[in-house]
C-alpha cells in the first residue's frame, strides 16, 4: 500500500530484529539496491500506483524512459535544461527503496554493511569472531539512503575518498583500509548517490568514477584497497555542456546505462497545472484571489515566448521557475490592491504584470552574441507584449473582440492602473455596454473585479495588435484611438 506521502510502503515502523540471529529468524532476504528498487517498482506497477507523484506532463515521455532504466538496473543521466524537474525525479526514485534496511551496528565501520555480505575487513573480522546473537543490528531508513552533490567545486576526496594523514601518523599502513577517509559514494553503499551538473565535475573525479560505474569498486590513490560497492548512481546535466567536447570524459559517458531526456511542458494547459502546483500560494483567506484563466495563460506564454526569443540565450534555457515566480508576483500585486482598496475578491489584471521585473529579471539570460542593444527590462517588456498578443489573438478568433476597437473612434479614453478600483472600470464602460459584453464572455461573471480584469486584457490586446494607442504617465496608462 502507499503512505499518505505517496511513497511505496510496507510497514513504516522500525523492524524488531536487533541481532543477526533474530534477523535470520525473521526471514529477511539480502538484495542489491538495484534489485530492491526494481522489485518495489514492479509491485507499484502491478498496483497501478502513481509512480512519480507531483510530476506533470511526463507520462508519455520521460516516465517510460525511467521505468525501462529501473527495470534494466541502469545508472542514469537526466539530460535537460534548467527547471525541468531533473533533481526532483532523481529524489523520487528513493520511494522505491524499502522503508528500512538492516545493517551491522559495529563501531568504526564507516559504511552501512549488509549483514549477510559485508565489504570491509573490520566487519568481516567481527562476524568471524562474534556469535550471531551478539552481532548488533540497526536499521537504516529510506530517507537517509539518498545523497546529492553539486559538481562545481567537488573534489576527489569529497565523493570518493582520501588517505587520512592523521591515521598514517598513528602508525596505520597506507595500504590498509583503516588509513582511508571515505567519501560520499562509499558511505552511500546500499543507497543512491546523485551528482548534479556532471559536466562541471573535475576531470580527476570523473576518472575516479570509472571503476565505480563499471566494476562497482573503489580504488584510492592506486592503493590495492577494494570495496565491492552496492550503489545506484544518478547524474544530471544540461545538453549544452554535456555535449560539448571535453566536458565529460567519453569513457564516463560510455559507462552510464541510460540517458533520460527531460523537456519543458509541450502544452500550455499542462504548464499552467505545473505552475499552480509549484507556486504553493493560497488563494483563499481574508483576501481571496480569483485568477481569470486568460491571466494564467499569459503568465505561461511569457515563458514560452522567452524560450523561442532571439534575445534570450537558448542554451541556458528558461526555467519553469520563471512562470512560478511571475505567478506569485501577479497574485501578490492583485492582493495588495484588494487590501488597499478594500475589494474582495482580488483579481489579477494586465497592469499587475508591470511588477514582473522583480521576479523575472535575473531568470532570463540575454544572448550577448545576438547583436541587439536592448537591456534586460526592454527584452522583458517585448516578451510580455508578445505573450499578450499571442493569447489575445486566440481569443479574438473565438469571441470576435476586434470590433471593440471601434468605440475609441468616438473619442473614448480609458485609464488603467494596478491601484485603480474596479468600480472605475464599470463606470467607464457604461457608455458602450453592447460592445463590451463580448469582453465578458472571456470570464462569465458580474463581479466588478473580474470584469475590470477582462477590460484590461482587451485594451492591452488591442494595443499590442496596433488597433489602439496608449500613453503612460506616473504609473498610469491611458488607451485611445491613434
């Protein structure tokens, strides 16, 4: 059965066996970490469980690739641009570990030894000289069997190990196990180890990973100290650096079992689901927020436009975090207006997008080789305008909104702003009610705040499609006929 956290689960309580004798009597069976993950994954498939909770848009692409890699017993590389859930997918693989695994609870043993298959000399000698009812057993929880390291700045000693000078000074032979300081990978024996941004890993460390991936053993500084490691190793990388010659040693690439290609959402509706899930911003409370669907579409379209923009460095990518941060800022702006004006509910408008500088700048890396003279803010303004135009044109085709532009031929001017009350909009559009009713087909509502949001969307759409003009002063925008 699954726990409330969505993890493959057996009994969540700590098992009772406290000695090796009790463990044998319990019927516990030793398995490698890849066998353990594979068998638990098979059980999850049989039960029709959601394999990777919280992952949206990968059901037909990425998840099948991971499934085959797990069933194949492969180490994996997650290859994709930033903000494509690579790290989250790696961490979610831990849900296919057993809730607990036993290990030899022996002092001075630096790894979580399999009680039936120890790899260190200290553990082997202890088992050879100690009755089974005196061999202590402890239990390692699933959550602690995963370790992750960011490649930049990582040294050989950090993840593989080093000779410990203090132990040499104490008289320990350099070729003895006791002379070694264990890095993260040996310490994760019987667990999962992940390296983020593999191409940034020092070449010496990449060389040190050869034997671990192929032979599953550790050799430190060439000394004949070998450990038959039981570990699943995961990597993540950006295609722009991974495929660049010399960044990843070919022999290391050759030893990675499966490459999992991630991607940005291929459907805007899916992207909206991801943003709403990840934003984790409450829409209820003392000042509830109602977000028109076209505003959600514009927020996502901003990221979509940025990903194809000639002004943006496409090798760097545009993370889903751009949409998430922009969505939060938009809601915060609407809620601030509602608090100041005493309006309920708070409804985001196009004018709220004027505050996206704070959440978007820094997440967009300009292509400095493109030859343009635009700064970050100008690029962002151009991207937002294009996103509004894209979404507006879709609505024009469905609702025939273009005729609204005709009302401005009568000299009508409408001022908008993020702190103008919704009642202001209601008063202005009373002059032309028949035409404006088309605007409210976007979000059927009699609420003044929702209708104000619709009005701003139509005005901004007419402006970006060159049907009307606008003038801006002191933070206010006035739309009129050219």
